C-alpha cells in the first residue's frame, strides 16, 4: 500500500445552493462534502436565488459563509446585464466576475454586446472575468479579452477544440486560463443512455473521441474544477430535468485512479487541482 500526502485540493467552480435552494445543498453540507473529498477551498458561483449581482446579495452570502463554511472559500459575483456600476464597485470583494453567455440553470444569461464590451473594458480585477459559454461565445469572449486587455477564465471548456482557440489567443498575447470538469474527462456521451437525467449537465458530455482529445490537450488546461451542481432526485426525474451533477467528493478519487493507471503524473494532478486553481 502506498501512502500519499498531498496538498488540499482547491475547486474553482462549485454551486452550493444557498441562498435559494437549501433542499439541494446548503453551505454546511457543501463545504463538508468538499472536505470529505479532499477539497480544502472552493470558489462558489453566483447563480443563486437571488443571484449574487448586488452588494446586498454578495454581503448576505458572505455572512452565510462566514457563519457556516468549514472549508476555505471565495465567492464569484455575477452580472445580469444591468447592475454594472455596483458590480464594478464590488470587484475587490469577489474572487472574480462570472458571466453566463449561454443558457444554463438560473436566470443570468447576458448576451447584449454593448453591456459585455463595457464590462470587459471596465472590470478592474484583481479576479478575472470568468465565462460560462458554448464554443461561439468562447470565441467572442477571447476576442473581447484581447481587445480590452482583460484577464479571462474559461469555465468548464465544452469541447477540446476550444482549447486550441484558447491556446491561439494566448499566443496572441491574451491572458487566459481555463478549467475542465472531471465529467468531461471520465464520462462520455455514450453514458447518457445509462444515466438518463443524471448524465445531463451544461456543457453536455462529449463523444469518446473528444474525451480522448481533452486528455491529449491537457497541457493547455490550468485546473480541473468539478462544476459541482447538485439537484434533488425529484427534480432530476422531472420531465425537464435541470442540468448539473455533484462532483466535490469524486474529483480526487477519479484523478488518483488516472494517476494509478499512468494516464496522469502525480505532479500534474497537483498542478491541476492545487497550484493551478
Ligand atoms: O450543469 C450545470 N449546472 N451547468 C451550469 O452551468 C450550472 C449548473 C447549475 O447551477 O445547476
Ligand atoms: Zn456553467
Ligand atoms: Zn457551473
């Protein structure tokens, strides 16, 4: 038996469900799940109810985390296309700004070109602008990041070819980081038949060939992030199931399995789960 002592994982993309839907998860259960999975720090997304797009919402969420979290944490702000000035004033209180450029769970999709351009121009950091988007939206965000010299983080890269677009933008001088989820590395679309609604998430699972390309291009990836997104069993079994899968407790065992099989070095695993995030 081998004993490993590793630095704690940092998961840069989770959706704990508080406020708004504590029947799916609350801050205590979510941060306990993190610790159980070897994750000592999480970055939480803003698509709550109410969404984290105002000072009131951000400070309320901060107070809840201060009271209940048992892991380290950082909170993303969101942008609904309207509250630009408050969001800019809050930049130093958040780990970054999350933009939803395509539809997903929640109500935060913003596609208005002028609002996006103003945001890419004005966001002061220090955290990056992070995006949820399909491939065409990623191309648009890469162009905005280059145009305005804005630091960009591409969440849950949906397709391995997006990694090539990210690489090209980096070569052209853009400051871009990106993450891939465990479900895009360890599951493929052939699992949908078996998993039904439990295999539905955004971005969706990709073909076995594309999973292989994700692994081939893993050098271009900064972090593995779970996109931990629990829903209740009843909700998943509705006719229109919400997208999302939990992942806080499965990322580390999956990656260690890959290390054991020789598909990933232990050093690289640590860079993807600790140093990268
Ligand atoms: O599958 C997903 N679920 N993708 C997202 O972007 C949002 C998440 C959620 O909050 O349920
Ligand atoms: Zn997303
Ligand atoms: Zn997400």
